[in-house]
C-alpha cells in the first residue's frame, strides 16, 4: 500500500466519525465534503481490492483531495472545539456560516492563484464579519448567503471569473470513475403510470 493511502486510512480513522455525524444531521458541511470524501473512499477501496491502479494522475488527485479534506475538516473541528466548546448541535446551528467561511477561503485561494487584483481589505472585512457571527453567537440573518454572494461579487468586481474549485473537480472525477454521487436511488412518478 502506498504511503499516501496509508495516510488516508489513518486520517479517515481519526475523522470518519465527525464526517458521519455531519451526514447524520444533514449538515451543509456534509454536502460540501461529500464529493471529495466519497471519491477518496472509493479509490482507496478499489486500489486495496486491486480493481484500480494507483496511477500518478490518480495519486495527484488523491493527494489534493486528502489535503483539502484535512484542512477543511480540521478547521471545522477547531471551530467546534474553541468556539462551540464541543457542543456539536450548537456548532450545526451555524453550519451555513462555517460553510461560507470555508467557501470564502476557497475563493481567496483562487484569487491568489489567478493573481487577480482585489481590495484585500474588503475580503478581510467579509471574513471578519462572518467569523464574528459564530464567535459572538449572533443570530444569522435570513439574507446571509445573499450578503456573502453580493459581497464577493463586489470584491471581485470586473475581474469576474468562473469559480471551479476542488469540490467541482471531485464531482467530475467521481463521474469519470463511475461514481454518481447525486443520483436518486429510486425514481418515482407522481400521477398515472405512462
């Protein structure tokens, strides 16, 4: 077994309970992590069973996914521990804000990668305002997601770009591997059969 797969198995042993609790509670964070997690799980199992070769390309994809999940889930666990004092249900009350904080960080990374000139202080202000909501346990405005989207559009301005992040890439990888993550297991028709 490659060192990378061993690292994943170790990481998964430590973090699968957290991931499964997010799933059990239908958290937005579960929806965020699911494409990456499910691809890594599928690849790990397929390589272990020798149904899939761990090629250089697959290893690169796997490495990116593992690093992404590690960083993002670790961030969530830090919020859970430090801000919410390990109260998982209280943490989940703010999953929309935490999800947005992670998304804003994804956008910030993409802006840096594409070397897009922005007013950094506006992005920092958005992060600070979002973090203040969870830090101070403020009520989440009903228009919070719209506020974040509008703020990001203002920050990016004329430098608009198509955001195609790690999650989008892993949705594509999943389909390439024949792993259709969003298909309903049952199709049904309301009304009369045709």
